[in-house]
């Protein structure tokens, strides 16, 4: 039983960290990561509880077991109704908080994860499963989601209701390890759905990158976990050995999946006096990590709406060269022509730099003629919405942002954005401007074919 729990733990822990490593700034990825790693903690805690027979762990587990369900409700809410403003996200946060309050109230009523069936178990099940099913119904209506993601969300959420019932309402009909394994299958489906959705949104390939991460995780899990399982088989099960098994797996998998962020931390410690060296090493690491995310022929068969979406993403990643390396727009024939014209090698970084230069030119082409360097009329909206936030780096809506370090023109733009332009309006202008640029780039792509 401990061996199967270790497998479920390793899979959930790896997938949670993998999603977090993709982009911790994206709410859906961060929440999905929290749900997966939280479920992994439940698996480990349950295995330790069964070996030790501790009633204290049983009382603790009833609270921990509610966390993955709350996180998954938040993920489904994020997928069904993406929030563009802080007010919208605050409304979703209030719903998640409400579900959490009801779930933890049920945990208090239940007391522990053991039977017999008590009203608190029913409260926990209803608090998590019913809102999750409702959020699922909204998620499947999003036309921007690819078919496989919708299928994964539907199947996984339906299994989640059943698996959550088995987990939270332990009737004794199934062993604890089997209940955890069935719920782990569902959680893995939802995690993969979130990864597919994010890759679709960014225009990335996912298979090679995920397979490489999984293979590396399998190797370290077998090396570290296998030794502990042999020790358990020889010396017998004990609480100490089971704790060492799960902590060893957790540390080994984290070092493998989060190798790049950990390398950046070590660089800051070792090269504190060499910021240039740290920046160069970080650029190389991020570029290397981006290469498996590139498709071989990403523009083949791409429809107009998808092309507009990836163009919008590329503009949003204007300042991040590693993101541009993985952008499908790096495969534009225009990039090939520009590289050939200046005799530059066909390398990923060269293509990313050329894509950035191409985007800068298209943004500059939106600037009204003969109107000076800055204006606030309607004709300036497309140019202002892209040039100042992305090219210049004006962060008007960031917390504690100021105009310090900006040139006089950028200061004017910062003041105008802060005082006269709602964030939602800027977002709409950026989408409209991205559509104009995408239409232009796509016309060249069609002509090249």
C-alpha cells in the first residue's frame, strides 16, 4: 500500500511543480499547482496515518483533504470566467473563500477522516463538488478552449465528484489507498487539462517538454524512492521510514523540476558581484527551457483567430526573449527573409531577436503621422496601448508603480494611463491593436505561400 501511495504522491507532486514552473504568475497554473501538491500532501499524510495509527493525524487530515477540492474549484472558475481586472478576480476570490469556509465548517463538524459517516462529511462533499460541477458547466461553454481540454475538464470533474465522495466520506467500502488512487487519476486529468489549455493559449508544443520532465522525474523517483521502499521491505514499516520516503521523493522531484529557478538562486548567491554574468546565465537557461516548447511547423493550418491570439501573446512577451523563442511567430517567412538579408545564422535567439524587431516596426507603424511623440486622441490609442507598456516598459497599473526613471514623453503617457484610462479599456485597445498587426503579418504569410 505504501508503494502505491508513493507512486500517486510522485505523480501528483511532479505535475503540480511542472505547472508551477511553466509560469507561476498565471492564476490557473498556480491554483492547479496548489491543488496537485495539496493532494500529494494528503496522500503522504494518509499513508503515515495508516502506518502510525495516529488519531492526531486523522484530525489534521480532515482539514488538509479539503484544500485540493477548493483549489480545483478555483481553477475551474478561472477557466470558465477569466478575469481581466482586479475587481473581477476579487469576485471570484469571494466565491472561493465562501466554498472554503463551508468546507472547513464541515471539517470541524466531521472531526476526522474516519467513519462512521457524519453530517460534516456530507457538508464537505457538497461544498466542493457542487460548485465544481457548476464551474465545469461554464468551462465547457468557452469556445476558445480546444476540444481535448473541454473533454478532460468534463471527465475529470465528474470523476472528481465521485472520488471526492470516496475520499471525504470513508464508508469502509473501499481501502483508503484505492480511494486516493482513484482521486489521483482524476486530479492528474485536470492537471493535464490545465497544461494543455495553457499550451494552446500560448501557441506552445507540450508533448516533448512534458515527456522530458516526466522521464527525469521517473529516474530520480526510482533512484531515491526505490531505496527507501527496499528499506521498508527489509526492516519493516515504521513511521520514520515512511516519512523519509515521502520527504526524499518530494525533495528529489522538486530539485529536478525546479532546476532552473534553483540555479538562478544559486547564481545570485555565488555571483552576487557579477550581475552581467547572472543575466547571461539566466538568458541561456530560459532559452534552453523554451526550445522544447517550439513546434516544428507551428503556422501550418493555423486559423485566423489562433494567429491573432498568438500575435497578442507575442506582443505581451515583447520584453521576454525566452518567450519569443517559443512563439509560433518566430517561424514566419518574414523572419527567414530578414535573417537572410543581413546574413545572420538561423538560430533560436536570432529568430527571437528578429521577431522582436519585427514587432517593434509594426508597433511603430501604428503611430499617427506628423502628430509629435505623444497624443491622447482616438488615433493614438492603438499605438499608445502597445508602445508604452511593452516597448518602453511603462507599468501604469502595477502596485506601487511610479514614473521614476521614465523620459518626459513616457512620463506623460504614464500620467495619462493612470488618471484617464481604465485598465479594461487599455486591455481592449491592446487586443484591437494586436488584431491589426496580426492581419498585416498574416497577409504576408498568405502571400509567401
